[in-house]
């Protein structure tokens, strides 16, 4: 007996320091590599070894087989074992991206269930095996009160069961963009109680699983983007093909709208007071609201410059004024052209002719009127607002040439048939401009050598400015 005690004593004295030393080296190496099991080995060394050593000394050397003190030591040991096992579960299972190939990625609900099973298993052994508590009586007592508990926690249990069903059926996962009722957003969390989505405005909405499981869920993440649309009604006086072409043109230069598949417009319905059109476009879900907002703004200006009437829902009252009270747009345009210094060389009848063929155009902020490399459709003279002229170099880098305001003009290449525009023109502030188409402008100024010379000089100056801007940018980048 004494020889056995001596052997166990030597084994404990030499074995535990050796195991602790080996674990320490392993822990240092794993921590440097940020290994998922570093925490598990650390808990094994600091939490498991001390109570295990005391427990073995009491049972193998001191021959303590029963008693309150032994149960307390065993309880401490199994509490340490619980914490250590939980760290092992945390290392093997993960709810985030895997840091090691052997890890298992689980939904958060299953992860929490695995942790709960570890705690319940060890707690059952601790109560029944060490403290000799009859768990069958505890189960009977819980059975008697289970109905009351179920009634009290029916909403919680409903959320729990619905959470399991959602995880098993997987109608969506964390990261998907979904729509539920009036709510739409990206799923950022899914647990036993609720699903949390984040809207485009960074608002977090928590939806209980029990409620979500009873509703229709639309998952937009099966594709990288989705079809979205806006609706607008226009008068029966306008040809449908013309209106649809105008609507499709509004999507140009909106970077969040995909070109493949391309946007399209269609007739939705012939309503009592208007023809309802839909403009469809392919867009990322989180960008849809912002694109809709921009398109709605552009529709207003497009309707004004294309003379499209948006009827009121019930009726449109037309108050007809006498001819003497109706303003003559041509006269107003002629007066404005007279006030501009570069039109002073034109005769009275020439300006009147230009005014009769001219039109008023409206554009909203952000719209591109002229594209570099394309032919100008006519001459634009700014009455209100501001535009930006820009150019693109060989490396597809864009640079601003100049900003133009009231009294300035652009689209001058329309006076030189066959010459493409040197710049792109984008609206900075809402624009009201007089538009003179290229044919009318050329026909009206033919024979006026002085005005033609002025325009040629202006084109040369703008060409020099564009060349200078491109050259300066290339020099800065070289």
C-alpha cells in the first residue's frame, strides 16, 4: 500500500509540472498563430489542472472517498470542466467566418443550443452523481408546472420554434436582402428569438421569429440586383411611344442603374384621367430608393422640356385667358437674346427668326445634356442655373474645364456640321435654357460673316482651353 502511494505521489509531483510545462509551450505557440483552440488549452492549464491535482491527492494518497470537502472539490472541478468544455465548443464551432478549415460554421441558434447541451449534461452529472439529488423528482415537479410555464412563455416558445424552422428551411441567411410587409433591409442577425434587419437608412428593425414565420418573405439575394420601377401618369394627348422614349432617356448617367439588362418603359394602364406608365430598371436593392428619388426629380424637368402634361387625379381645370394676357414666349426669348453681347452683331429680323424657332428647356441637377464625342443637337443659351463642362483624357480621368451661368452658352459645335462636341455638359444647378436647333441656327446666321467669325474665334478659344486642361492634367500625373 505504501509503495502504491509512493508511486502515485512521484507521478503527481513529476507529472503535473511536466503537463503544465508542455501546455504552456503549446499555448504560447497557438496564441502567436491566433489558433481557435488556444483558449481551450489555456483553461485546461489554469482551471482543470489545480482542482484535478487536489482531487487525485485526496483520493489516491489521502484515501478520501467521501465527505463534504471531497464533494466541494469535485464540484469545483466540474465547474472548471464546464468552462473548459465551453471554450472547446467556441473553438470548434463558429457563427462567423472560419479561421481554420476544420471549424464548423453554424447559425447562432444552433451554436447556443450546443453550448446549452454541454452545460445541462455536466450539471445533470454534478447534481445526480456527486450531490445525489434525485433528478426524477425534479423532472416530475417540472412536469407539473410545465403547462403553466408553457402558457406564460407561449410567445417565447413560438419564437424559439419558428427560429428553428427558419434555420432548417433557410429561406434566407445573414447577409441577404429581404422584404417583410412594409419593411425591407439586409439581415444582420438571426437568433432564437428574432431576426434583425438593417434598412437603407441604417435603422435596425427587430422582427420576432413567431411573427416572421406567419408572413410572406421576399428574398432579393438570389440575384445580385433586382428589377425595380416607378409609375407616372401622362395625358392621353401624348403618343405612348414618344413618352416611353422620354422615360428611358432619364436613366442615362445614373451609375447605380445597370445597362445589362437595359432599362425599359411600358404602358401599365389606361386610367380615367391619364395613361399610367412604368419605368423599369435593374438596380441593387440598397440603391433602389435613391434611384427612384433621382428619377422622380428628373421626370419633372423632362415633362417641362418635352411639354408633357401630368394630369391631376380628378380633373384639370384650364383657365383660358384672352390673347392680350397670354405672354408671347417668342417675344420674351427675343428680348433675352437682345441683352446678350455676342448677339449684337445680328440684325433685328435674324434675332426674331431665331426666337420664333427657339424653345425653352428645363433640366434638373445631375443630368447630362451633352456628351463628349457626340454631335451637338443645337445651341443652348442659359437663362437660369449653372452647368459644368468637363473632358476625359486617354486614361478615362475626368476633369472640369469651366462652369457656365446665366448669359453663357454651350453646344456651339452645332454651328459646325460634322464636328463632335469637345466637352460633356452636366447640370450643377437646376437649368432653364433657350434651345435653338442646329438647322435653324445655321440657316438664320448664314451671310452674317461677323457673327460667324465671332463663333469661330470662340470655338478656337474653347478648343485651346480643353487642350490646356488635358495637357495640365497629364503633366501633373507624370
